[in-house]
């Protein structure tokens, strides 16, 4: 094995004479590193050691979607441990005369040592448990794969749609809460679909994921959380009360960009028992429509562009899934108008009667 081959394999091979006379030849480690560099450079053909070989030696698969859950857990754990040590004052305290910048470095020593020690223990345990694998690989197999399977199922799609509206009805920003839980998993599903697309195998039968970030951003929050397009349409064209006629005009333009706070808080939908059922039902029906459209092959699983959630309907559907996506969005908006209409009319009737009483 040549020195170049040994270098590529990660092994440092030195002549025995060099080992016996190491201290005589090199006064410190830096001199040895300089010698190693020039020895490698002068004994290796340029064609046999390219820059790509160094890059390819570093596995990049775990820096993408497959490693995102493990990265989140590691970040949370490291930050929590450091915070506990600082709050409990388990640190090296320096005299007041020591500059603050230096004192902070000493404060970090104990928590940093504990974090590195625990990292080493976790690495050893993971390597033994997985037969040579890493902690990230273990997390992927034990946690991320089952979670991706759950979010990618029909039940996962329905759960995402339900909880966004359910939380919003109580006044909690459901989209932010749910996104914080599922975004990492949905992006991992998207990465898996991109890999299938690259291999020309993107289909549900080949393991393609149906529920990805586009599923949520471009189909489950059309005109805003709860898909309140039907509420706006009913207020614009069927409302009798002055209150809802005015609100329909105000809410129409923001709804184009999937912003529906004027409807959620102005109608209102929050804590309104009349609107609870349609507000939860419409996104669930939308999830069923999109899921079945992909499952039966009308639309291909998403693997392309991920658009901002504020991209208007029809445009977003066309861009993420072609004309089929635009058609499905039209069906969802029509369904929203059909489901919301009787509830809006009932609410409008109450508001109209109240206005008549106030005028008397």
C-alpha cells in the first residue's frame, strides 16, 4: 500500500525508522504535519488524489432530511444541558478582576466538558447498539422513519388538517404550532421523493410519500387556515347584514394570499360554536381529496418546487403539480363554498336581525 492509498483509507502508515527517530527529526507536531504534507505531495500523482475524493469521503446523506430529527434532538439536548449548568451556577467562577470575556470562557468549561463526555458515551452506545452505526442513524431508524410513515399516511394527513383548524378555533395559531411539529418530517418526505424522482421511480407504488410540505402549504391552507374561501364568497354575494357585507369586502384581498385573520377574528370564527364544524370539516375533506388524488394517480407525489404558503390558489397548484394541481385546488375551493354557505347564512341571519332591532 502506497502512502497515498493509506491516506485515502484513513490510515497513517510511517516507516519504522521514522517512528524510532521521531523526536530527533521533529521538534513538535507542527513540523511533522508540514513534513507529512510535502511527503504526500511529492510522492503522489496529481491524478490519483483529486479534490472530489476528499469531499466524497465525507458522507453527506445525514446532513439532509434523513438527519434532521437527530440534529434537532442533539441541539435541544446540548442547549438544555448548558442552560441547566449556567442557571444552577455549576461553573468555574473567576475573580472580578478577570476580564468578562475570559471569565465567560471559563464558565463554559464545565458544561462543555459534560456535553462532550455525554456525546462520547452516546457515540459508544449507539455504535454498539447499531453494530457500527451512529446516533443519527439510530434516531432515523427508531424515531424518524416511524414518524415519517405516520405523517405520510391518510391518518397523518387528516390529523394535520384537523389540528390546524382545531387550535385556531381556540385562538391559538394552529399553523405555527403544527408546522413546528411536522415540518421536519414533511421536508424529509420531500427529500425522499426527490431521490425517487432522480432515479425516475417517483410513484406511490415505488414508495413515494404523499404528504409533504407542498401538501400542507399549497392545499390545506388555501385562502387561510380552515380554507375560509367559502366564508368570503358567501359574505360577498349572499350576506344581507351590513356587518358581513363590509367584512367580505375587507377580507377578499387578503384571502387571495391565504391570509384570513380578518375572517377568523372579525366574523368571528374563534370560539364561535356555529362555525366550529365547517371550520374543522373543510380542511379534513381537502386532505382527503388531495390524498386520494395522489393515491389513485391523478397527481404525482410532490418532489419539485416548494412555494411560500402565501402563493395564491390555482397558481400554486399549477406550479407544484401542473394542471392537475390547479384542478384539485378548484375542487377544494368549490367544496369550501358549498360547506360554509349554510353556516354563514345562519350567522348572517342573526346579524341581520340584530341590525333591524337596533334600527327600530
